C-alpha cells in the first residue's frame, strides 16, 4: 500500500519528462509541416518574427551564437574553475578551505538575473569600455560570455574538487615516497586519476552555459548574428525562447511553434551532454569505491 | 649500530635525496601564483558584483519602496510590493507541492526501490536528467501543459507555482535521498528487530534522523526557485502589475521579473530601482540560506 503510493510519487518525475518531450515534439512536428527540416537545420538566417519574404527559419545563427557565447564563458571558467578546484583539494589548509568554500557557494547561489544586471550596468560600461577601452556594442558577446563564465565557475570548481578529493591519499603518498614534488603529484598523479570526474565537471559547466537564458537576454542582445566579432550582439537559443514567449502569442501560430522547435533543439543538446557527464561520473566512482 | 648512528646515517641520506631543481621550483611558484590568482579573481568578481548592486540600489531602498506598487512613469514613487508578495506566494505554492512529492519520491528510492528492476533505474536516471534540463525548457512545459493545453489555467499564480515546483523537484529529491542515505542501516535494523513495521521504522527513525538534511535541501531548492526568471518570463508573468495577486487564479509578478523589466528600461532611474530590488531579493535569499546553515549545524545528526 505505502509502497504503491510512494511509487506513484516517484512516477511523477517520469511523467514530467514525458510531458516535456510530448509538448516539445507536438509543436515541433507541426512546425516541420510548414518549414522543411533542411531549411531549419542548415539555414543561416534566423528572422522568424519578420513577415513575408523577410521571414526565414535557419537555426544556424542561434546555434552558433549559443556555442560562441558558451565558448567565451568556458574559456574563462575552465582555467579559473580548475585552478580553484586544485587549490581547494590539494593545497589549501583546512581553515582556508572552510573560508573559501562558502564564498563559492554564495557565488553559485546568486540568481542569474543579478549576473545579467551586473554584465549590463557594470561590466560592459565600466570594465570593457572605460577601463579596457574596448569599443563594444551596448549588447555584446564579450560581456555576456565573460559573466556567463563567472556563473559557471563555481559549478566547475565544486564538481572538479569532489573528483580530486575522491582520489585516495595512498596514491599521493606513493608519489611523494618516490620523491615527487607537490606540483608533480598534483599534475601527474591526482589530475589524471580524477580526469573523468574533471571532464564531467566541464561537460556540466558547458551544459549550464548553453542552457542559460537571462544573462544573454539582458547583456548579449537579441539579434541572431552569424559572426565571431565579440563586440557585437548575439542571441542564444534559450534567450530567443524567453524573448519571444511573453504569454500573449497565439497558440498554433508560427511564432508559437518556433519556441518549441528551438526548445526541442536545446533540450536534445543539453540531454546529450548530461548523459555523457553521468556516464563519466559513474566511471570515476567505480574506480575508487 | 647505536641509535645515534642510525640518526646520523638517516640525516646523511636525506641530504643525498634530490632537491627540487631550480626550474621545478620556478614552476611550483608560477602554479601557486596562478591558483591564488584564480581564487582572487573569483572573490574580486563576487565583491565587485555586490558592491555595484549596493552602490546603485542602497540609496533607493526605503520602506515606501517595499510597500508601493511599480510605476511605469514615476520612478520616485515606484516600489516592489506586488513583486515581493508574488515571490512569497510562489514560494509557498512551490513548497506545498514539492515537499510531499520530493520527500516521498526520495523515501521510495532509498527505502523501497529494488535497484535490479528496470523501472526503478528509469526513475533514477530520469531524475538525474531532469536536474540538468535548462530552466527555460520548464517554462515551455509550463506554457504548453499548465498555462494552455491540458490544465489550461492561464498565466496565473498557480501555474507559476507548479512550473517552479517541477523545476526544483529533482533538486529536492537528490538532496533528500542523500540525507536519508546518511541514516546508518543499523538504526533501521534495530528498529525492525524490536518488531516495528517498515513504515514505523521510516516514520519514527529514518525521517527524524534525516530531517535536518531534508529541510536544508528544501530551503536551498526554494531559494533557487525564487531566483528563477526565465520560466516565469516564458509562461507570461505580468510586468509591473499595480495589484497583489488575490488568489491562486490571479495574474502575478515576482521579484526577478520586476528586476528584469526595470533593467530593460531606458530610463536610468528605473535601472537603479532594479538594483534596489536585487538587494531585497538577495536579503531574502541570504535569510533563507542562513536558516539552512543554522539548521544544518544545530540539528545535524552525527551517527
């Protein structure tokens, strides 16, 4: 009896996934009734809200925009996050560690809207324009991407630190016993031993960056741009969805359907990344437990 | 050999061991500098962020800011009452939905589920995957299933609460499972050996023992829910309403939505109001997190 009731609650999470897939698929199929799949996947012009001849449904600029912004973010977050993780796991004394970990947790708990506000009102005008003297657009990839990196940093740092802390002390002691220096132990013993966990941290970070909405919506701009100039404005898939859906678009219209088809594309990308990360984490757990 | 001789030979051998070469020591130094730099940049960024928000927002913060409705024309008279009330109500609805569902699911997976059965593994993998679905996709789910479609509630407070509840449900389940797993098997075995049924064991032993961890997880999940902007934008939360929600089926706003609307405003005065609203949101989050940390330290069981 109790068991059945509890299982019913557990089943709800499966139903949630089913509902997500179902709602995305239904409108996506209906979208591809109007727009050929090839035009969507290979088209290089994304102007779904224009009318007549100007309207075009090529998703390439949205996907490259998403990847480009995430790449800038990861370029910042990966080295910084890994260095923080190495420091906390291998070098920091327990007291220092206890002082720094809460700071990372606070950073991880800051709502993304706050990061967006910071990017738009401080990082773009003060840091990029005044301090570094770069002439950037008000909405630009450099600012949105950098702050995206700041958002992802604690995720990467904490997952990578868990992976490195899970490496048994005997491996380190063995290496020290052979006369290795601290740096050699860290880079040649601990890092490779924790590699699959570290890769999982990076994938998780990438997946968070790709799915992030508000920072890009506020600071990255809303033009689907196909290029690599970091001073220009770009749009990501998630930002497009949030910018287009404001609750008042008519059900069944082509604008309504684009939200779902872009949502489906985003869902597939993040799901693939997450599946890879789960598999890697499972592998590194099996090795040492 | 005497002890003194052993000590002397050990000392002699120590000097023979290779010392780190000059290049090695240089690399070590550079690596340490890089690590301190990374930690420093992280701290500096957080510090700058808080400073920037406080500098813009503090002058605007007043009691009338908290107790006035937003205005589209007069920034000096605008406030966040409807957004703050919306956020508190959303949090309550989310909690009412997510607490029973999350805890029962965690109990099922830890105490009852037989991991060799495929459907139990499906539930587990599914929860891991749900935790990584971008929040904007939950917004789409809310739009298609709750606002329109099968439930058809419209873009009302209840729809927002359900959407946020689904969003944080995996977080609650994962944290609650960890708390339940931390209760050692010997406690369960002792209870069962004294003749308690499995449910009595759960209700009288496992749940009280894991309560602090579960409550901490719930608070952290709720603090994530009230900071979310994207799903509420997608389901169509109201921008700057001049009324509080008067029931589950009323239009609503929330602090992140109000912050978003003000951030987008071309008038600089409104952007400062966004900073003030961020301060209020951060204070709410800080209070929730302090309660969570206090609970964890006060009631955490050491077995």
